[in-house]
């Protein structure tokens, strides 16, 4: 059981001009998980930066699609096929408008909630039944277009909290791998001992 590989995919947009954007929260968590696994992500044949290592005692493949958010699904499906993985051993890390900033949630399955990266992944995998780590970025202020909001950098007060939140997100992914979804949700969701009280 311990040797069953997991595929962990951070969603974002490639290139330095996007690096600090809210839409790249998935990339930020993937980078930390790669560090923890001793993995160097390298561009390869999957149109993604990819590395293999061990995380929480499990073999993992960590990837960041290099296709831009709207086409994330192709690399995810290619990696799934290459490693012959069942969909329930795929974890997608992504930003979530409908969660307050600072809220981390784990779930399996569900809709894409207007997230173009998730829509692409679900279409390419032909199922929504993969795991997700949802990194709350909050709703845009006033009447700002959500599409513009996600392509902006985190605000200075948010940037101060960001290292802690990325670290906690990585902890939640490791808990998912070792303890399963229900136990990880109990540990990290709001109101839980390691969660954060948020609406």
C-alpha cells in the first residue's frame, strides 16, 4: 500500500510575470512539496515541470503544467496515463475564490466552480473524482472582475501570511497521503484543532 504512487499537480500560469498572482497558489504549494520531497522539477515531455520523489513515505510525482491554466488538463491526463494511476491518487492544488483568504480545504470530486484549470483537468480526466486542495483567496473587492482579481499579486498583508498558509497546505497534503481524506479534513478544516476559524 505504501508504494502506491500519488500524482500531485499544482495549477498556475508559467512565467515570472505570473509568479506572485493569486491564481498561482497551486504552484506555490507544489514548489514547497517538491522541496520537502527533495525533488527538482524539470521540464519534460508532458508539457509540465515534473519530479519524482518520496513524500510522507509515499512515492510521489509532483508536477506543474506549463500550458497556462486553461489547458492544464492535457499534462495531468498524460501523467496519469504514463504512471497508470487511478484518479483517486491524484491531488490537484488550486486557488479558490469562494473560500476566505487563509482557509484551506480538502475535498474529493465536485464541480469546477468556474475555475478554468479545474474545468480543463476534469474534461481531460473525464471525471471530477480526483482530490483537491483548495487554497482560499477570497472574493474580489467591490465590482472587480474575478478574472482580473486572480491575475493580481497577493496584497501586502496577505503576503505576510502566505508562507504560513503554504506550509499548512503542504501539511494538509501530506496528511491526505498518510491518513486519508476524512482524517485530513478533520485535522485541517476550520474549527478543527489545526484548522483556522473562518466562515
